[in-house]
């Protein structure tokens, strides 16, 4: 049986275990973060693996995991770095002619005149998001210039801390009344999708983020062919084998808002019937 190192104990690990075991893959958790690790006399728990699922989210600890596990990854360090850099993804996709939201990268420090010019480019509100955030953390919607400059001030204070490596953030058009889909691709092929939707009470009080970790619900959907194709072209362009592609879809357009190279696996009933067969084949193909 193939031994798979999984650097998370959250929903993905719990859901993948039995289906992969049925296909000859033993998924075992290996803790890479929030621990102490002896580097010159490493623990034996890192021994005996054939392949890693996705590179740990923390790059420094992931480097240690690379050394101690010494296995190929389904999504390696480069894949994680590519997807995490939202500006990089938007720039690559836009240059390839794929539809993305109108977006500006701000790399601190910049002066107020430049920020005002950025804000005036858009029809308010705008979305301001850290370049490397996940789960909607730090993402805000801003409707006026003074508030926008205030948010930029706070980000400048954070970026003034000398240990902060990434001093960038994105200003992006807000796409109103859009449906929010997460399409999953394995080795460039569409394998299913969910629609992420806030409950009615949350929407009625003005909440707008559709992240599941913020209270949205994920419902399996039969995605239209053109949206499947958009997800597959995104995965092909980025060259990431295991990828979640986030789509915002209105009556007259669809855009790729961002991607996730460490996507959560939802209940298998929300994906195509061969989902775990395709995932197992992807894992086996790394060896």
C-alpha cells in the first residue's frame, strides 16, 4: 500500500482517509507546524512515506518537511507559492486572456496621490485584500475614498514592521450579485464544484463574504460547460495539479477571483463520481 503524508488534520484529512484506503493509499498525518522538531536527530514519524499530498502552508516548516520526508508532493512548494500570491495569479491569467476582476497591486510604501488614483479607477465599492490571505482574512469592502485611505493607513502601519516580508495588497473591483463557485481540478481536469452561499439571515444584515469558514454553506452544483472550461484553462495555465478555482458569476460575465492550491475536500457527493479515482491516480503518478 502506498503511504501518503498529509500535513493537515482538518476536514480534508478526515474525508480522504477511507476512500483512498479503498484504492490502496494509506493517508497518514505528519505534523509539520506548531511543534518542536529536532533537526540533527529527527523523529522517526517522518520515515516511511512514499509521497506527500500538499506542501505545508508555512514555507519555513515546509522546507524542513521536504528534507525529513524526502518525497515528491502532489502540490509542491512552488505550487503553493504560486497560488498564494494572488497578484501573481491575476497577472498570469489576465496576460493569458482569461477573465479576472479589474485589479491593482499596491506595494507599500506609496503616497496618498497614488492611492487616490487607484480608488478613482473603480466604481465603488472596492475590495481590499492582503495579497496572501486565506479564508477571507483581512478582506474588506470599502465604499468611499476616506475609508479606503484609512484602510491603506492601517496596512502601511503593519507593513512598517521590519519583519514583514510582503508589503503588498490588492485593490479589486467588487462584483455585485455574483454567485460564488469553487471548481475543483485534478491534473487539469474538472472534477466537481460547489456553490458557496451565505444563509439568508446573514445576507439580510449586509454580510457578503462567501467563505465557508465565515459561515457560508457549500452546496454541490452541476457547473455549466463554459465554467468548467474556464476552471480547466486556469489550472492548465498555472500548472498546479490539485487546484481549487474560485469563480464569480453574474448574468453577463464570469471571472476567476483567485485560486487555492491547498483546497479543502468537501463531501464526495458534491463531486463527479470518479473524484477519488482521479485523486488516487494523481497521487500514484507522483511516485
